[in-house]
C-alpha cells in the first residue's frame, strides 16, 4: 500500500513538472528577451546617423595621399573615352607622362574629397525618407543606395566646383596638355577624330562614386559589427536587426 501511494505521488509530481515545462515553453514569461520597439522617426534618425558616420570615415580614408591612388577599388583610371589617347601616347614614347597624369588625376580626387564632407552631410540631412523600416531591413548597403538615388544629381552640381579647384591646385592640365596635344596633332595628319574629354566632369563623377563605395562599406560594418555602432541611436536601431 505504501509502495502504491509513493508511486502515485511520484506520478503526480512528474506530471506537474511536465505541465510547468509545457506552459513555460508555450507561454514565455516576461524574463524572455523582448522585441525592441522603434518608431519610424527613430529608424530614419538611425539611418541618417549611419550615413553621417560612413561619410566621415570615407572622407578620412580617401582624402589623404594615396587615398584614391593606392585603393584599387576606387582608383581613377585613364578616362575610358580617351583610352585611344593613352595607347597613342605610349606609342609616342610618353609612358612617363601618362603615368604622371594618372597619378595627378587621383591626386585631384584626393584633394577634392577634403571638402566633400559638408556637401554630403547636407545631402543626408535633407534626404527625404518616408519608410525607414524598408531601408533598415533592405540588406547590405540599402541606406547608401537610397542616398545615392536621392542625391546624386545635387551632389554632382555641388561637388563640381570643388573638383575644378582641386584640378587647378594639382596642375592637372599641365600634365594632360602635352599628351592630348601630341595625340590631336597626329589625328590632324591622319584625319582621325580629335579628343579632349571633360576631365573635371570625369573626376567629379568618379570621386563621388568612390565615396559612395566607401560609405556603403562603412554602413555594412554598422549593420554587422556592434562595435561599429558608436552612438546610442545606432545601437538601438541596428541592434533591432538581430
């Protein structure tokens, strides 16, 4: 009898444990991690903060000596629409001049990006965002791509005079003129098409493209690495992704 009573008590105790475990599993208590509540305004603020951090780091990386020249991803090559000029110049024995010109092309981009920060920050501040959540959840580079789609035209307009000032400072035309003059003289004799691309426009676009690439790289760090979230709003917004 005592044995039966003991077995009955053990059985009830076991059932109680199973029931408690089942209840805990199906109905988690308040001790479980809760989802971070975010407003659309907070998300937009976090996205803009990420872009601000990104452009500051991008300018720091690109505006130094060799920031463009020694970075194979953003380095400015010889203008593609004047590649025939490069080939002919090398044939004419102007290889050294071509190399110097390409280096100076990148020096102009590096010089111009020293003044890029306020231009980009102003574009970020005035960027119109209606649905921050879709950008936040859009995956790698989503905020940067949105910024690019919203501000590219105004950035080109604002950045162009800065580039012109930079090309003047590094004396780009002094290295370009001997190459293009020799090429166009040869075209006059052969009846070929003369070329003289707009170098300022080329540098402007390539420099902006390079900065966007670096900003996207920085944005992705913030998305993936908690240590890159250097402010409370970045921690709150991007921490909600996990």
